[in-house]
């Protein structure tokens, strides 16, 4: 006679000790499978005498039912434990702040923003964008722009020169964007109306100067261009850029090798508690340089100064960006401080337009 009580105790212990559903299934197969211990007992019932069969039948079937119930209970327990472990592993702490989307966190650098603003303003006036290389020849950077051989700008202390070539010529990092004016005049026939934004390089480093900075220049070449046109363009630009209704300007004589006459432009402003407001007050602030293109520059670029004349202007992008957005030290533009960029930067989808507002 089989000890069903002992067998039940053994199998129930194995069920309770199963650590996962795979182990539990192995216990079930060993007990109730085709070749299982309980199945083997059920197969012996047919060979027993009727009286003994009446006793062993209910015992073995009862054992089978008991084991099935124990298996079902243990299976539910293992599933609940697995679910709880998964929920704990995949839980989200709802008390933490929601992480912002990348397009909400990212910011457009003020230099990029101002270049986009410049493009929007001058494109509305009919200007095209001209570009050129950062590495230039001495001829394009100085000679064709009417710089004398002994001009201080050609000195090593002011300009970043490369090592001389075998023929003695030297390449350099352009000190202004004016070489693009030369390239434009050499490749295009008048009328010419372009602006030239880009990087420039000079050996400077202080609160208002950096070794690499950005400039924007404008150039107009035509048969009837004159200073009146230049004054109107600059006035409209300054009103649009600083987003004011009127701007007072004054022109002072100056000197640049590539323009004649040459002028410095001051704009009316009011200084109050460290802030500068344009279009009001009794103070003046220098903002840019300009003038009529020198006849020698026109000749050097293959244009007849008796037929064509033009004007040009240039300004530092960091300078006008600092003035507009209240940045006191231009070196901050290049320090890669994410906190600074979060404060002074612009949302990437807020494109500057004249209709919608440049800096809105």
C-alpha cells in the first residue's frame, strides 16, 4: 500500500519551495504528468480488488485534487510576486518634476539670433547675403582694400598670420569681413547690394574685444549711389533692430583706408542706472563706421570709379547684441556657460521676423 499521506506531504513541500513558475511546472509534471508519481498511482487502481479500489480510489483522487489546488495557489502567488517586482522596477516617482522636451530646454545663442535679425531686416530692403572664407590672402584682406604696406593692421601684433609659403606670401585669418566685398565686386557686375555677416579674428582680449568675433558689413555699388541712400538705410536698420519708432543719428568724419569720405555714426541714447535706451535722451553712442567706397578699391576690383560709386558700412555683431540685450562683457558670448545661455538665449522656434517682432 502506498503512503499517500507521506507522498502528499513531500509534493506539497516541493510546491511550496518552487521559486518561479518554471520550477513549479517541473513539480507538476513530476507528480501529475503522463509519467508522474500520482498518475502512476491512478494507473494501479484497475488492478486492485474491488474493496481496496473503493478505499484507494477516493484517496488518490483526493490527493490529486489537493495537489492541483496547491499548484494553482502557488502559481497565483508567484505571478503576484513577479508583478510586484516588475512594478517596483518600472515605477515612476510622480513627485519628481517632469523633464522638459529638448526643444523647450535648448536655446539659440544671442549671436545666432542677432545674425538672423540682421538677415530679416536687410532682406526686407532687398539685400542678398554674401559669404567668404575665414582664411584669406594678404592681397584680399589688405592690398585690394587700399591698405598701405606700413599700415599697423598688417603688424603681427594685430593680425594672425600663418607661416610664410616658399614664395614668401602669407595667408592670414581675416581681420574683417571686407575681403568678401572684394570677392563680390570681382565676381558680380553692378548693381550690387549685399550684406556680409561672419567671423573675424584680431589679437585682442578684454571686456570689449575677443580674438574671434563677428562682424556684419554692407555694400552697395551702383551708378547713382550716394550718402543720402546710406543714411536712409542705416536709419531704417537701427529703428528696426532696436525696435524703436525714431532714432537720432550724427555722422563724424573719420578715416578708413577703403572709404573716402569715411564716417563714424553715433546714435542718440539715454544712460540711466547702467541701462542704455535708444531714441531718447541727450547722450550719444558710437555704433558703426561707414563711408563711400574708395576709388582705389573700385579700381582694384575691376570697376571704373568714373562710372560706378558705392558705399559700405560695418559693425560688430557682439557689440550691437550686447547693447540690445544688456550684456556687459562680450567675453561671456564665448564662455559656454549653460546658465548664461538659458538666461540670454532664445527659443529655437521663435524665428525673428519684422512682422512678428524680431526679439518677441
